[in-house]
C-alpha cells in the first residue's frame, strides 16, 4: 500500500512539474512577443513600414491574384518531387553498387552529385532558361520557361536527395543483406525487397526537409519571367509602389511549409520513440 501511495505521489509531482513548465514556457513566450511587438509598433519608422509592407487595402486587392499564381509553385513542386524521388533513388542505388565492374557508373554518379550540389540553384535555372531555348528555337517545350525551370530544380535536388537515400541504404546493417542472400535471393532482389524498403522508411523525415526547400526554391523561376507567386507580387509591387503583395507571397510559402515541418518533427519523434522502445 505504501509503495502504491509513493508511486502515485511521484506521478502527481511529475505531472505537476510538467504543467508548471508548460505554464512558464507559455507565459514567457507571450511576454517576449508582446514586448517585441510593442517595440516594433512604437519605433519612429513604423508608420512608413506599415504603409509600405502591411497595407490592408493592398492586401485585399492582391491576395487572390497572388494566391492564384501560387498554384503554379505548387504544381511545379509536385511534378518535381515525383521525378526527384525516382531519379534520386536510382542514383543512390548506382552509387551503392559493389564491385570493380560498376566503378565507371559509380564515378559518374559521384561526379553528378558533386557538380550539381555545388552549383547554385538559381545559376542553373538561369543557364537552362536562357541557354537551352536557342538550341532548338522551334520547339515549344524547350522554349517554355516553366518546363526548363522544373528540369533545373529536378537536376539540383536529385543530387541532394540521392545522398539522403544513400545514407539510408548505408544505415541498413550488412546482416540484412547476408540473411537475404542466404535465402537464395539475388543481389537485385535483396536490394529491391530488403534494403530499399528499410532505407526509404528511415529517410522520410530528411526527404520532407529537402522538399520544403524545393517548395521555396520554386520562387527562383521568377527570374525567367514565369508568373508564379513571387513574380505576381513583384508586378503588383511595381505597379502600386507597395510591397504588401510580396508579404502575401511570403505568407503563402510559410503557410504551406509549416505543416510539412511539423509533420517532419512528428515523424522524427515517432522514429525516436520506436528506437527507444526497441532498445528496451
């Protein structure tokens, strides 16, 4: 009986401490942002900043046009993500092939990864957008800046995501492959049915992080004249001499990336809890 009471008392203390910590964190956060907001709105230049960046009339006027243009960013990101998932996995598998016979393929995969992880994304977008159309002036596809921008994003992010995949493949213990081979599975069957499923499951959180970056980088296509959210906001800002439309575009990007970031955090926490449960 005494042990049960002692355990219940400890549980109550733990719950009480957790509630107190939550209360302190909430109050301190509210106080911090309240003080910060008061400092900003009471600064001498706040009226000018508010008129130039947070104009309610401009917000109402340009919200829907910028939102409509934002659908272009979403479509580009979705198409690019599908292509990247497939191409990056193939590149990671090539880099993981053992044996001297596959050395040329591994070297080409390494060169691809090193080069396109080093080239700035905006530079590749510019090179594709302005360098490829003159090669075939009569091709409507090669003259479409949206297609060319998506290709540039796919090339860059395939290099990044392939390294994420490769880390997942290398994290699979060699005993998994040995066990599969002992069951008379070929190397390709082992890779396809044993290694890749485990690797993909382990790298889902970092993959989501890369795709958050991809979603934001779709704004780089504005340098090619594609009318997406940022380009529409810049056109509006130039016409009205007000930057509120740019704030609208930024809020839309934040609105779509925050849920992805929270999903990534949840997946990481779930994986951590699963590992702790397995260790116990």
